[in-house]
C-alpha cells in the first residue's frame, strides 16, 4: 500500500533529522494500522535523513530553512503557507528541532502535536537522556503532546516509560526510548484520526478518560 494513498486524517510531518519517527508513521500507514494520508514532509535542514525516507515512499518533501529566509517573519510566513497548501488535519513535529513561532502555532491552533523524549513535565528542552541519567531517574520515556506557545508544555496525549538501567549510557537509554516513540506516535495519530482525543479544561481525554502512562 502506498503511504500517500490512504484516506482519512491528512497529516504534514515536520522533521530536522534522521526521521525514524517519520518512518514509523510511514510503515504503519503502509501496513494499514494507521489511517492517515501523509501529504508532505517539511524539513528545516536540507540534508535531513528523513527527507530521503519520504522520497523513497513517494511523499512530497519541502525544505524551508531560516538560512534561506530574509527574516524570521519571512521564514514563518513561508512555513505557514507551505503547510497550509497541504490542508492538513494534523501537523506532526517528529524530531523538528526548531521552536515554532506563535504565528505558526496560531495558524494551526490545536492541530499540532510534538513528540518529546522525556516524561514531561520532566526534562523539557534538549539532552533529555543524559539529564535523566544524571538526575538518577529510575524511569524515563517519551511524551506526545499538543503544541502550545510554551515549549514542551502543551496538554499531554500519551506517555510511554522505560526503566533506566544502572549501566545505561545516554545513547542506550535513547535507543530504548526511541523504540517506544515508534509505537506511541502512530498510535496517537490513529486515536486522533478516530476522533477519540478531546480536550477538557486544558487536559486531554482519550475516550473521555485521562491518559495513562504506559510502562514497558
Ligand atoms: C526523537 O527522540 C524525538 O522524540 C525528538 O527528536 C528525536 C527525533 O528522532 N523530538 P528521529 O528523527 O525521529 O529519528
């Protein structure tokens, strides 16, 4: 099955790097467990490995880089315009390493999700795996959340946790967390496509109930 040809939820994915989470979305669409149409992959880095993954699955790609823009305003305008062209129901930040400007967030209000490699609200920002190890955390993991103006602070949709092992390097911990990300992100997109995710008083409900952390 082609990753572009499925019906239902139209998504645009933003990346900056290798795109293993993007690949998990592509794979789930192809195998039929995620009913979404991947309309475009947009990167802020022209050499992002994820762009090649998209090309291999015949998904349109765009590079919108601040380096090629005259100003921040120009960059944001281009990004909004390009995303809007694809009329997405959902914009997925899958390893997009740039803080979205409020102009972009407002343009797709309530329709942007991000995957972050920590159990938010712990460890917002970068270098989360080493910070979790250094802090002596017993569990660590990843979060999918709606994007709001405050960095890594929007309503949480799902979390998956793994044990931190005594001998873990940041790299080893990151690998185990990534495995969970690859399960969780397509699952969340599927829940959204089935209209099972709602917001009440700033909290996410799934099938009307608060989310549960999945511990593996
Ligand atoms: C993931 O750990 C994601 O949580 C974070 O950036 C990383 C992207 O990895 N936001 P990949 O590009 O999907 O392999």
